[in-house]
C-alpha cells in the first residue's frame, strides 16, 4: 500500500502575521498546503502573496462565503493534486513539530475502515477525547475542525462541510453526520494544538459573579454577529440530528442555552442582541440558511459586552 499523501487546507479571513506562522509550521509536515481566503478583499493581498512565497497554493474568493465553503474548496484543490488526506486548519493555528505525523500514525493504528476523522486530544484547554484510550486512540466528541485529519474517502462518502451553516457548528454537524453514517471520530492521545479561544469575561448573573460546581467562572463571548449563526445553527442541528445523538444534543443544548442567557444578561443594549436571537430563531424555523441578513449586521454591531474581562482574556 502506498503512503498517504496529506495536504493542509487553511482558511483565512483578513489574515495577519499569524497566518504566515501557521503556514510555516505546517508546510514541512505535509505534501502541500492550500490556503483559501474567504473574501478578505484587496487589503489581504500582501499577506496572501507572502503565503504563496512560503509554498502555499492560494485561492481567493471574491466575496465572503463562510468557512465551510472555503474548506470545501481547499479539499477539492488538494484532491486535484492527488491528496489522500487533508488536515484542516484555521489561519492562527500554529502546529507543533510532528503534529501531522502523529495524526497520520494514529490513523494507521486505527485503520479498521471506519475512522472518519482524527483530532488532537487537546485543542487549547479543551479535551476532545471522550472515552478510554486504546492504542493511543479514543473516541471524540464536540471536535473542532482546526487540526482535524480527514481521509478524502470520508468526504466522498458523506459529502463536504455544510456550506449553508456559513460559520459556527460546521464541525459539530460534520461530526454528527459522520457518526450517523457509521464512521468513528477519534482523538490521538497526548496530541495538543494551541489556540486562543477569544475574550474571556467574568460569568455574571444580575451583576454578581457565578460560582457553581462544574461551571467555569468565566465565559468566552463571541463577536456579537456570531450569535445569529450560533442560535440558528444550533436549532437546525438539533432538529436534524437529535434522533442519532440525543444525549450529546441535550447536553450541548443546555450548555448553549446557558451561554446564550449569559450573553443576553451582559449585552448592551440587550434589546439589540435579543433581536439577533429572534431573527436566528425565525431563520431556523423558516429554513433560511446561508449568510446573516444584511439588515441585521448594524444591529449586531451595536452590541457591547458589559462584563469585566478576565486577566488572561484578550479581545477577539
């Protein structure tokens, strides 16, 4: 059997210097790198030129189409070059030495014909493994697409990432679709991908810090417009996958519900975020997928988080 040909697929949007570090870190570990820029516009041209000089094949979308569309395009380009596997990455994912080979070795150890995707055990501080380790491999859940190794045969069997989700829960939907089709989603023991998860704020209810067992004292709040996608896609995902993964859906819905409530409490003006939530629910009910309505953008942009930043937090 011939050795697998692994390509990296990196999505970018308004990339900075970190994208260069990301591509430089992964380029020696793979057979090729495809960078797909998701409509950043002409201001991104200097960075994209430098990525090309680093050896990446750069594809530029003229308009913003969402992370799923960008990654799917990258997969198609990698396939055209003879790739058998891809590892998907965000523009700020700097991989450690030996990262891709550890994923590939994990896939070889678990080569029983049912592995649909492999991820590192840890993404930042988040543990993606959900079961006992056997031969350095564990079942995984709630995986994040950055750092995910996927055989091209998986995409051919179940389809690509869901483009009408645009952003948020794209990886979760793919994971649930894989398992529904009989594939295993697994994590490689001890492997870690560092990542900044965004701004951390103190968890407040009625202005007071929340201290509950099992609930972190801080909450990572997204850019406000993302809550349109997070709410809409959560409802659509629940409707379509509850039958195959009820326990995971129930757990995630409770956690997301708490998060959405916390965000609403600290949003200023609160009414603006409520309008974002309401538009997301209507979109889910009526099957309006794809990009957020343009009329909603200034409403979301008006929202600010009225909560103290944790010392280790940074602006998203």
